[in-house]
């Protein structure tokens, strides 16, 4: 399993570092050589490319939350027969 290094001062935290490591591993095919990642107090494992992609999306969401980027949520509106 790949260990994440301590955060670099210009980077926000562990999730962003892990996200960039996963992107690099996907580019050079290294994600197939190991089957998991570890951040402090958490270990993630995957068995296939599909599992890896789901994990990558989840890690990106965690990194965005950590960096203060609010996740996009679609807005819903009341129908035509609202209060009346």
C-alpha cells in the first residue's frame, strides 16, 4: 500500500495530496501494482479499475471539502401547485 507523505505547506492537507498521488498513479499505471492507500487513521483498498475510480471521486470530494470548496448541489424548485 502507498503511504501518503506529510502535507506540504502550500498544500491544504492529506486528502488533496492523496488525490494528486492517485491521479499520478492512474497516469503511469501504478495503480495496478498496489491495491490501496493509507492516510492517517484510514486505509482504502480497491480491487478493480471501477473501484479505483469510485475511490478517486470520493477522495476528490473529501479534498474539496477540506479545501473549503463547497460541492455543487442542484437546486430544486417548487412545482406550479405550490402554496395556494
